[in-house]
C-alpha cells in the first residue's frame, strides 16, 4: 500500500481513526524520537536508512512507519509478511528497481511482522538492501537477534520500542477524548443516524464525552502500555454507554467493563518466556520472595508449563543454594514429581511452596564455582595422564605395568593429574 492510501475511513476502528499522523502528535518512545533524538533527526531530514522497529504490540511501531510515509519524498510501500510472500515482494522489488533507474526515485519497503518470514525468505531482501534498490523498514514484536537473519540485521539499525508508561497512556486517553468531543459524529457516525431529521441540534454537536480520573487510571493500568487496547476500551465504552443530559460519562466501572478481563501479556515462544524465567531465578537468588512469587504467578497464570519452571528451579537449587542447604535439591526433585502427578491448576501452590523455600534458603554458589573452575582447566589446559595408582587394573598385565599400584583407600595425597597437583577447586572441610 502506498502512502496516499493512508486515509481516514468512517468505518475504521477508533484506534485507526486516531492514529497520529505527525511527530508532534506522537506520544511515547522519547528515548528515540524525543527532541533531537536520533530517530527523530532521521525522519525530519528524510534520510531514511534500513531499520528494524522492535517492541511490544500497540507501542507505536506501525504509527511511526505511517508518519515516515507521510513525510518522505521516497516512494513508500506497505507490505505484510502475514499475507504476502516472496512472489509479491519480487514484484515490488522489480518496480522499485525501475523507479530508481528511470526516475531516480527511491523506495522504502515497510515489512510489517517481518519475523513471520522464515530465514530463507528474509534472505531474498538482502542483495536489494545491499545495492540500495530498497530501503528496508521492518517491524517485529519478536527479538530480532533470534528472528531476523544476522546478515540482514547487520545492515539495519535496530530501534527498541518500549511499552507506554501509565502516564503516557493517560495523556493519550485525555487527547483522545478531546479529539472525539471536537466532532463526535466524525468518529461515531451512528449517533447522527439515530437522530430525527427535524432535530434542531444535531447529536454530534451536542453530546460531550467525559472521563473520570479513576477511569483513565484503570484503562492505563489494564492495557499495560498497549494504546490500541486503550482506544478499543474507549470505543466500546462510548458505544455502549447511556446518554444522560447530552453527556456520556466514562467512570471506573464502565472503563473496567469495556477493557474486560486483563490479558496477561506473555509469549511462550518469545522474549516474555525467557525474561520471566530469568526474573524468577534472579529473584530467588536475591532472596526476594515477593518478587519470586510475582514472576511465578505471572508465568503460571499465563499458561506456562509448570514443568518448564521446575526445570529451572532444580538448577537454581544446585547453582545458588548448593551445599548451604542440600535439602533444597531434594525438595525441588520432589516438587517435579508432585506436579507431574497432580497437574494444573492444583499444582500452583506446590510450585509456590518450592519457590518460597528456595527464596528463603541460605545461598551459596560454591558448588557452581568449583565445577566451573574444574571445567575451565579441562577445557583450557593440557590433560596430563590420570595417575597410574588410581587407574582401573582388572588384568594381571595392567597390574604389571603399575596400574593401581600404591593406591590407598583414604589417601591424603592429591589424586589430580601431575600438572594440577596444587589445584584447590573445593577447599578441604568446606561445606558450603
């Protein structure tokens, strides 16, 4: 889709009608599009380079692409990796090559959901990015380190978009209500359709929308930085509300009904999966039982496999607690069996009990440190022969060659190879 097709349509969802069209209206991402920030300078100077926009849903990636489309003198082509394939992309590339050679007109190709293309499909774009036939812009909710080909990634600048803060969301909600009140009939044509022709004051000029502070806070809280969710909640609240005295008041109750049940944002196939388990492990390591329980609940309530969580907890019991409390590893193993036997959702408290125990247990990383030191020597140093006296000697010939000779069951002498005789991975009498 070319930039001249980004137009208003009365049948579009409210989120699309209210999509900012200029940088002045854009809210959020101050770290990259704030005053004098790098991405803002790139857009304002129309010196667009290959870029990947990476961030959660509803944070402004597509909106910023459309702002670029409105500002640039280059041809802007919209392409979805969900509905399009390499064959479609090839036609776009051919046209872009002609525009560049015949008219010196560059083409910006925006690939939405670029992670939906597999690695071989992404490879198709590489030579055309390298030779300047297209300027590639990609948008993705997935970590480009894992989902975008390394050669393609090396030729594009990645900009990390963040979830909007509650304050930014509340600001957008206030701006939204103000815009709707300027001409409610534009955003909600059905109000006009319901008014008799002989009505002297059209409803679009009479109705005013108000929203309480608590309602704004509730929407900002439950949409969790996804402004599309916020717009959808406002739209549902307005079309379902009663008009009283020429006004529609969105209060906290209506706001909560409109945004419905909170959706726990958690993608088991992407960063959310690994970020959450990392946060759980680090919270246990820090003995922060409250944080550990939070991240556990966040994962379980989003439908994470409890056995995946316990696998990390077993490792945590050995790595971060170790000999400071050997019972931790026993309890972790028992929890795995209990969860496998009981299943979810009843297993939630079983896993929670383990998380609380591990969080409160004394911590020691000496086991992990000792093994790591031993491993490093095995990997990085010459491996001297195993001392003859501790080698297996099942035959007379081996005994004649000295295998097992001089072995004492409780020998005080080091049994390490000759070049590691003085190594101390685990000091004698050390327990933790």
